[in-house]
C-alpha cells in the first residue's frame, strides 16, 4: 500500500459500510478528516455513490487482489 499513499490523485479504500480503511496523502490534505466516505460526498450524490460502490466487480488480476483487500478502491 505504501506506493499508493503517494499516488498523484486522491484515493480512498472503503469497506461495505463506506468506512474509510485507507487513503492517499493527497486525499488527507484535500478532504476533511472523516471516518466514512459518504461524509465527503455532496448531499445530492450520496445515493449515486452508494449504488456505484455497492456494485460488485469480478477482480481477475491477482495484483489487484493483493493490493486492495476491500470492497471498493475509489479514485477521485
């Protein structure tokens, strides 16, 4: 995960309840320090974010499975 911490874009990894498990350094400085991803999503986009992040995708690449043991890997 350390190489992702310095990614040039803000990212979050979240669990099924949208609890933030990890975030990049840029996400730490760009967004308020919150525990739940939905707290950084605007009011009108929360339902869309929930629907998108609850969609399950089949991960075929082993490196992705090793990289992110989470429900969603979200790059903003």
